[in-house]
C-alpha cells in the first residue's frame, strides 16, 4: 500500500491507542469479507496481502492441489493449478490472485464498517490490557461532568462513571477537579472494559496511607485493619515491626501533617489511628476510644457453626460507666459499629452496674467460671481523673 496509507494507519493507532498490527489485520479481514460477499462465497479461504510497493491490496484464493476435486472452494486439480504455478504438485497449497479490476474503491466502501468494528474491538481490548493488572490500585482522575446520580471522570484517557453509592457523602464535585479513586475491579463487557472505581471503599484509605507514610510503604508499619464510615470517620489499626518505631506517631506525623494530608484527600473525613494488639481485650478497649471501658468479657472467642448450621460470630460484652456510654456507642452508633468492624467481634454494650448479674447468668449457661477482664480497678470510675492531694496535706497525713 502507499506510504500515505501506512502513515494514516500509524496516526489512527496513536489516536486510538491500539497496535498497528491489529489495525492492519482488521483491514485484511474487512477486504476478505467484502470479496466473499461481492465475488465469492463464505466457504472460500481468502488471504489479503498489503504491500507498501503496491497501490492496491492483493486478494488471493487459497486452494489445495489434489488428484480428484471434491470441493471447488478448497481444492484444485493439478492441471488447473499448473496454469497459475507451473511446478505445482499434488498436496501443495497454492495462491491464486483473484483481485478484481478496480477493486480498490469497492473494497474500501464494503470494508468500512468492518474496519470500524474491528478498531473498536481492538481499542476495547487495548484498554482492558492497560488496566486489568492494576486492580486494587490508586488512580488519579479528573472530573469531566457532574450529574445528580453520578460523576463522569477521565482516567488516563478513559471515560469512567463514579456512581452515587461510591461517592463520599457530602463531597462537592466540579468540572476539572482532580481526585484519587480506588480501582476495585476491571471487567470486559460487551460495551468494552468497565472500571469499578470507588471513593468509599476502605482500601482507598489504605492506599492513601501507603502513599503518604514511608514507614507503611516500606513495611516497617503494618496496617492490620480498617473500619470506615465514608465521609464521617475511619478507624485504622496499625502495628510496628520495629520496636524503635512508634506506629501511631509515624502515621500521624509531626503536628499531624501526614494524617492531615490523607484526611484532606477524602473530604476532611476523620481518621483515627489506633495501635493493634493481639490481645482481643486490649484491642476492643482501644477500638472503642475515646470512651474508657471498665470491663470486657469474651462471650465467644471464635466464629463457628452451631448444631443447626448457623454461623455464630465472635462476641464480647463491654461494660462502661453510664457517663461513658454515649461516647462508647457514638453518634447513631458509629463508634461501636466501627469498633465491631475493626476487631471482628460483635460488641454488646452494658452499664457497669450490670456486670455481676451478667457474669452470674453467663456462668450458669456455660457451667463454669466466667473470666472478666477489668480494665479499670473495681471501685474506680472509668473516665474520671484521680485527684491528687496537695503535697503539704499528704505529708501531714503521713506524719500523723
């Protein structure tokens, strides 16, 4: 084909982000389809050759040389074959040039729709290949259109929709705004590759922490769990592999600069960092901060199936003073809900005064003594500061 044709193909490839070989193969298939429709039949084996030194494509009919022709679509006698190829022998495959005179214009018109279709398929496959290995990654997107129920984004040249349920509640989107999104899944559908992106997924917080905090990125600090109420609050449990590193301090940063960067990226959502503990009691009490917990009883330490095949989840009873109860539960149950997600325990909240009766009832059901872990010494009230006596009065009492 002419150099101008090759140049046009290369330009098309650059614009559509597809491979030149795929485009040329689409052209060959389109011309072959058009030839079968106008001059041959669908059973024939057609091969199209595109050469830079020729103005027109060559259409070749492929046949096998045989002694006795049974199917003229695929076979040819040795006598007829030698008219096209003098040294043809039985068993050879020969190419017969069947290019019609003036076929260029006809081929172009007939193949147009096929070429467009092949290009679209190639483009879809190219985009799928680009993103399929990037699931669970952070992507940078630009808002291009804002609708009541979804936001249209551009991600590396691809148009992607951010549905309402994946948007951070209360976040304001406008054309040209740059945001980071979490790529949850890539699917190849009849409409092309579909990117399932999210701003509400808990993994978005994880990826942002990895981006902002070197200690997490290099593995010195591990994220053990994340519980998130998108747009409102997240709780992140971390631990350090290096005893010299304070995991909370590393994540928060000097004057909170590191965690503040993460919070700004998710529309000011509060991110609470807590230290992970392998002791479930300690983890539960820490996860329920800022409330002070008086006591915890592990009712069921392992998730299991009961006799009827029902799933019985891990469960713990948490006891707090009446003054601490609102903080432990949180607004609309948010604090205890996030603590449940983070620890994996179903948490039941009780007033501290109910502890003796609860302990006795549980011991009766289990038929054994129940272990109660007191987080505040009995007789003291959780959450209240112990007032120290003035030094002078303390010394007077000591002298008496």
